[in-house]
């Protein structure tokens, strides 16, 4: 099976910022992404969990997208202004995909 | 004083408050007792719908008058102004708190806690004290204006942000405001007939669901207290206990000027004394990301909310009864 090089970008960010992130991705031409709920965790801002959460202010989500390596810089430049001061982590890993024309 | 202590004693031994204490104790003891997010959210939606609908039905039964409009207007003004008092009080009591953090906290104290409102109205009903049904509309009206004041205070301190269309949407179309006002409107339109049709859902189980919700709130508050080390100083705690009394005093004055009943004055005091932990934290995360969420969530949820629930409400009830009669 023919595999193609790609980049997997994982954006862990406050749930409240979901629409801003997805809009920025769309503006950068990234229309394919997956949003996952995150159970809980710990970081510079302390521990948190989504259980019993009464406010969207305290939840986190993970936005995952797979892009061709040539589109990575445009994606990061588009989302950086949204992430800037917010709690979150962005990581980029090398991966391989089938059907490269879709990315 | 005896009346306040007696009311506080009765209040503390009600199932609603005992459930909150159970949740708080469980979290502080590091029990694994927890509510899944979806259930907590479901209960919150149920309570907002029920309280909104019943408020609207009450207005339909008793009729709307000029006082309704005046009460809503006064609520909006209070919500705009209370953040300024909160900002000054916090900055004077806790000098280490930054201007941005103080502005974010101030926004929470100008807005309201709908759960405290629901608990207070339930306790009033349990004692046979009536109140104006339109206080639900006042509660909804007081949710958002404080956010604008908080952002103005932060901008003055050099860390604010412009209110973008996204933020306006977050503020004005926040789910809790939409549901509360929507249910109020439906209740007003359909009146007692509509209430009778869905009473088995929104009247009979109401107190039981409130107990479970407050159990969950106790867990969240306890967890907040556990994680608050390093954020909460003596000055911050003093603010969390004093600001409700400042707000309640202003609320009492407003309620008396409006000519509300003793129950109505109590609820106006509760609204002015409580701090938001649903609508405002979300808006602050978008607009003031540099403000420390641990500070404002701990203050609103783990200090002021338990204070209002256990001691504040009976105190406000006693003061309102003494001032407004009934």
C-alpha cells in the first residue's frame, strides 16, 4: 500500500475557544479536523477535570488535523493568534497517510 | 439576631444544604464521588428551564406591571455598577492581586449565581414566603452587563480586549441566559394552564434534582478549595466573604426602593450578593485570557457560593423581613 508523508497537528485548548480555532483552521484552508473531548489533566494552570463541570470555562478539547507538510506553516500561522494567551499545548508529529489527495 | 440564628439553623438542616455539605466534604476528603459532565449539565438545564417557566407562569397569573420593567432596569444598573465596588474592595484587601485579575473577579461579582437564586427561592417557598415571579427576569438581566464593566476596568489597566462579535454572542446568547429567558417567556405565554400541563416534570421533582445538583456543586467547590493553595490569601478570602454583604446591602436598598415584597427583597439581595460561575468565567476566558481562572473560580465557587448558601441566604431573609415586613 502506498503511504505518504504528512504532519499531525494536535491542538489542546480551552473548550471555550473551539469556534475560534476551527474558524482559523478553515481560513488557512484546513477543512478536515477532528475534535475530541478531554477527560482531565494537569499543567501550568493546575489540575482540571471535565467531570461535574458547570461552566465551559474550565473544559479542554483536543483538535487534531492531518495536513500535507507544505501546508503546515500556514496552519500554524493562522492558529497562533488564537492560541496566544490561552491555556493549551500545540504539538506537531510526523505521520503517514493513505489517499494523500485528501489532505 | 435570634431570628437570624434560627433561620440559619433551619437552613443548614434542609436537604438542599446538607447535600451541598455532603459534596463539599466528600471532595475535601478526596472521595471519588463525582457526577459525569453530561449529568451535571443536564441538571443545570433542567433547573434553568423549571425556574424560568415557573417565573413566567407566576407573572401571567399576577399580571405584569411597571414594577417589572423597573426591577429589570435596576438589576441591569446594579450589574453594571457592582463590579466597580468589587474591584476597589479586592484591590484594597489583597494588594498582590493584579489589575487584570481584579477586573475579572469584579465581573463575576457584578453578575449573578442562578443556583444561589434557585436555592433561595426554594427556601423562601418552603417557609411560605411569596416573591415576585418576575425576579427570574431580573436574574437573567443581571447576568451580562457586569462583563462589560469588567472589560472596561481591564482596558483601563492596559490589559483589556475589544468586545468582538464573537464575544458579544458569548455574552448575550449564552445558553443559560437563552434558556432562562426562553422558559420565562413560554411560562408567561402559557400561564397556569401551561404550568399544570408540565407540572409533573418541573414542579414535583424540582427539589430532588436541586439536591443532586447541589451535591455536585459541593464536589466542584471542594475540589476548587483543594486546588486553591497558592492562589488564595487572607485578603482574597476576606473579599469573598465581605463582597456578598456589600452587594446584599445594595440589593436591599434597591429592593426597598422598588417596593418589592420581603421575598422579592431577599431575592434582590441574593442576586446582588452572588457571583457568577457559569456565564462570566466563560466570557473572561475569551476576553481576558491573562486573568487567572483559579482565582475567580475559587472565589466565586468555593468561598462566596458556600457562604451565601449556608449563612448568607438566612441572613438576607431575616434582614429583608425586618425591612420590608412579612
